[in-house]
C-alpha cells in the first residue's frame, strides 16, 4: 500500500504568505492553503482591529473560531455575541458582518472550498506590493473578481485607513 504524503506544518509565527499581510488593519497568516489541501479548504489566522462590513461570499462557506477578544457577528437576520472559544459558521450566499467589542480580536477562519478567499487576499497583496492605493473602488473590484460582494455600495469590506 502506498500513501500520497500531504502532511505539513506551519509554526506559530509563520505564514505561507511570508511576512506580508494583504489588508490594512489586519495581521494575517495563511496556515493552510488550497495547494496544501487539494483545494478542500483554507485556514487563516488573523488579528483584526477594524469592523468587517456586511458582505457575501458567493463561492465559499466561512467559519470563525475566536481565539481572543469579543465580537458580534451578524449572519442574515441573526446576531451572535462571541467570546474566546466560540465558533460560528457563515454559509455562502448569506450576508454577514463582524463588529469588534474589544480593541482587537484574533481568530482562525476556515474557508471551504479552499482557494477563492486565498486568491482574493493574494491579489490584494500583489496590489499592495505594486504600490497601488487602497481605495474603496479598488477593494470592491478585487473582491468582486473572487466572489465577495458588499451588500451596499457605501459599505467597505474592511475599513480603510485614511
């Protein structure tokens, strides 16, 4: 019997993206990408200090395991107050948003299937590395190419620093 080796490990401060973070107001590490999981899922660890405005993922389901901080998550018409150790599942096609109730919060996100969210973050990282300005229009354009759309034109996925 033969086995296809796909095991791998990522250290506590490591990221498959290296030291770069694709979004302002976040510290984000890719722990498992589509390439490591045969496209089955992606896992991202992050610390966020801003509100995540109402948006919809058309291509993947998303879940969060809250490691630190407190957040309120709206999924459709439901609202959930999460504390460390809480878990939430947000199905694709359903609007959701995240409001921090502490200065920052840390979480693990699993996106299924792997790929769309990861590709969006990687395009944002390349956009940033090219010296382009993060504008709401640029963010909406990049997100839209990867199946993420905002509920209203006034909303931004992540609050941009001025």
